[in-house]
């Protein structure tokens, strides 16, 4: 009996996450992709002169100041106004989103989907993965 409850609970959790990530009325042209640091670097290089490509760092101001990807903008995930600030962004632009290790940015993906952003690249290993590849940061 307890095993069945665990299985049912897991199914409900998966269904709930699916509902959050793809709510009713979500645009079918939404594209969310996970990228490695090297893939992220290639995307940045490819879109270097593209004003519709935004590198979004969702770490704290202190983390951002300690070293960030060049030309990134910062919106603090822990800020009380995080959702409002994200909602003010142009949803038609393409975003490369990252945090320190991928935990906050993974949680933020549901918000981007709910707000109907069209194209999101998620650097799942965060700036830690970026740094481990020896990729450049600015202070």
C-alpha cells in the first residue's frame, strides 16, 4: 500500500511540474534548451552583435560582481521583485539564463514558461561550469 502511495505521489508530482512548465494557453512555439558551457560560449559568439540575444545572470549582486559573463545583465533571483523584473523583459528576445550552479536557474525555468518567453537557453551548470571550462568572465 505504501509503495502504491509513493508511486501515485511521484506521478502527481511529475504531472504538477508538467503543468507548471507548460500551462494551458502557453505558446506552442516556446523553445527551452539546456546547454553546456561550450555551447553557451558558441551561442554568445554567434549572437555577439544581435540585440535580441540577452545573457541573463540571476545571481545576487555580490556573486555578479565577483565575476560575470561579459555583457550579461543581472536580475537577482532572491529579490522580492524577481518575477516582476523578469515579466518586464521582452518575451520575444532570446535569453541565455544562468546562476551559480544551475539550481536557481532550473527553478526559474517554470517562471519563464509561465510568462510565455519564446526562446530560453539554460546554462544548467551555471557560472561554476563556465569557470571550470576556463571561459572568460569580467569583474
